[in-house]
C-alpha cells in the first residue's frame, strides 16, 4: 500500500513539475572541481536556487527512510544511486521552492540519469556548466577540505574519479555534441574561476564588438 501511495505522489510531483517547467542548469565536473563553491556565488549574483544532488542524497541517507541504507552504502563506495531515487529528491526540492531557475549540481552522473531525468520531467537543461580540473588538483582539494564527508578518503576518492571518467564524462560529451556545454578552467583560484563563470551567466551583449 505504501508504494501505491508513493507512486501516486510521484505522479503528482511529475505533472506539477512539467507544469512548472523551471529553467535548469546542470553543473558538472569531477569530485573536488569546485561545483558547490561556485554554485554558492552564482546564487548570490544571479538569483538561482542551488540543488546539490549529493547533498540531497546525504540528507536522505540520514533520514531513516527505506532507501537510506542503500544510499549510504552506495555513497561510501562512490557508486551512482538509482536514477529514480535521485530524481524524486530533485523533483520534490524543485516543487518546494518558488524560484523558477535552478542549478542542479552533481547530476546527471551517467547516461541513464540523463535519459531518465529528461523522460520523467520533460525538461532539458538550458546549458551545462562544466568545471574542468586535473585529478591531481581535485585530489589535493578534497584531501584538505575537511567537511567530515565519509567519502572524502583516498580509497573512495580514487573510486569516485574512476566513476567520473567511466560514467559521467559521457554525459558531458553528449551535451557538448548538442552545443550545450560551457566549459570552465576550474584549476585556477576560486575568484578567477568565478570571473569565467560570471561571463557565462551575465547577459551577453557582444553586438558592440
Ligand atoms: N551521488 C549519486 N547520484 C547523484 C549525485 C551523487 O549517486 O546524482 C552519490 C555518488 O555516490 C557520489 C556521492 O553521491 O559519489 C557524492 O556526490 P557529490 O556530488 O556530493 O560529490 P562530488 O563528487 O561532487 O564531490
Ligand atoms: Mg559537491
């Protein structure tokens, strides 16, 4: 019975989401590439709402819900949680918020995530912001950020890099083939990276030259 109620709720959320039809920017890049940091600045300057798929999953893993143990296990291994779980959390977060423009950070992480999101929500991203950073730099950042994350240990970091290269890069390539990727050199200091980010979000007026 519980699952019938769930299914009904999900169907409602879906049609509400299709009706809302929010503007979505996917923010992608390897672990430690600076997605969360830059999203905070984008929110401040450009009025988006930031949704981190990883944060939503971490909260769900702590919630004691039916899915919590599975999510916790998968995150500690750096593997990708089933699409319907992540999409449900994202859909709820979008519907709970009055804003109509969202940064979705750290999702879609594989082709299945991407296909499922578009078919369930009917929404295509405006564009994809891709933070391009070397593994060496990303590893250094994660090992010094001390956010108390269980997956920020060297073994899981290596697994997350592997998953990024094997599963997530293909999503970036897919959107690149559709001309939707704005690539940012994310190896630089935070302020310099944000200058490049600003150029993407600021209204473009290049008619003058
Ligand atoms: N994760 C997932 N699906 C998502 C986003 C995150 O399964 O759409 C899981 C995955 O196990 C990942 C972890 O959550 O390694 C942490 O993701 P987050 O984006 O917070 O970390 P990042 O890799 O960006 O540092
Ligand atoms: Mg993050």
